C-alpha cells in the first residue's frame, strides 16, 4: 500500500533542495534555473516514530524497520500551465497521481537566486499555482459532463451521482475556489474521491525560509500561516538549506549536535513527514518480535483484516483474529508476556477498528 505526497511550487523556490534532503540523495538536480526537474523524482522515506525504538528495546528486536511515505518531486509550475505554458500538461498529469499536495513557498530574500515572478511574495505564488490547478480541474469537469449525460440517459445511477457532485464542484471552480471546499456528505465521499480532482487533494504549505528564520519564521511565513488556517490546510516552516546540511551528516549524534548548535529541537523534515502522514489520514500499527520491530501504515478507521492485508494478502484472506496490545500497555508491562499476564492482550475479530500504536499479531489460516 503506497501513499505519496507531490511536492509542487514555482521554479527556484527550493523545492528540489527540499526533496534532496528528504530522500538524503542528490536524485533531484537542484539548480538555479527553471525546470531542472523534468521527470518526477520519487523517494521513499521512513516516518520518524520514537515509539518504534522503545518497542524494539523491550523485545530485543534485531532489526528496526520504520513505516514509509513517498514524496514525488514534480517539475516547477508557471503561470499559464493549465494552457500548456512551461511544462504545463506534464506537470498536471503527474500531480493527478499523488494523494496529497506539499506546496513549497519561497519565504526568503536572496539576490543570487532569481524568482520567476521577479519578487518574493508567497501569497501571490500560492495563488498562481492554486489558480492553475483550479483551471485544470475546471477543464476536466467540463470535458466529463457530456459523457456523463449520455450515461444518465442510459439510466446509470452512478453517473447521476457523479453529475450532481460535478455540478457543485463546477460552481466552486468557476468562482476561483478549490474542490476541497465542497462539503461532501459521508455517503458521497467515495464518489467524490473517484472524480480525482487535483484541488480536492489535502494540502500542506511548506514555508522555505533562510537559515536565520528557521526557528521563528518571518513576515512572509506569518502571512502563509494565516492563509493556511483560513483554508484548514497544514503548514510547516523549514530552511531547505539547513535540512540539506543535516542530511549530509553521517551519524544521528552529529545531526543532533548540529541542531542544538542552531537552536532547533528537531529537523524540519521530520515535521514535514509527520504532517504529510497526518494529512493522508494514516495511522501506524506495529509488529514486534525478536527478529524485527516493524511499523506499518494503514488508513484511519481500517478494520483488522485490512491491516493484516498490508503485511500480506494471505493474512487478510485467511484472517481469524488479531492478538492486540495497546502501545501504552506494551510499554507499561514490559512487552507481550507482561501484557498477557496483566490481562491487557485482547483477541479482536474482523470488525475491530485498528488504533494508532496497536501492537498486533495476526492469526490466519489459508
């Protein structure tokens, strides 16, 4: 099960530098000219989770394997992309494939790094990209309507449900507002998701600041935060340059020492990863044993058989029940045996909703 966030932004705002630091590779060429990222670069990164090391220590696990999330570095966008400017259509086809959008905004002044719009203004930049995505979605909606009308005449109930949502979305888009603002009834959420609209995807703003503003932010980030709160979007402040430097250090000790030197508690990338994880409405469960302590990803409100299927499809097909220990109980009673003796291990069936931090052992029969 793969979950990914697409990193977008205007050219020369530090997007590829951020991606390089995220994946600790030089896979994306960070250069001071537009469109240096021609194909989307993909990197899978471990999700920081302090709980995993604690569980592994108790179980004396030989190996620790974190759960992962995927970041896709997508080519820079310019005004007019929805009409084919820059890398227009290629950009839009790539972004339709991701689950959430990480929108990097330049919040630093630097005369040596050119800005495609001539000046630093993150709100204007955000609105440029948002409008291009709205226009792209509007074009998509208008193209779909005639086909849906034919299906409706053929008494297709699903087409009728899609049409009702599309018409509501169309009104929003024509008013310059993203599809994510539509209030969708619970029964319609699956249909809405199937529409695959770019502006319906959850959104995180990443404010890329200079090294000296990494801790407190600046006047630019204050404006972005205000915008994010109005839109109910997530936001993170980081310095891509600092993150790149941290990523180049070899040991965790060196990284922590560097962070302390500049007055930061943790790498900004950890916040980006965790926020992306939360944005996708994911949770973590664990499988713990002497060979490995491993974290797994599943959507919130998933049932036990679905969680089992993340490990192996046979586990889901032949699911019988799961031995379940809450994370806090596993820690408090020093592992599986102590939790059993304290009556904290539960046998859960097919209807059990997996909780974040659950330590699970699946019983199955194929």
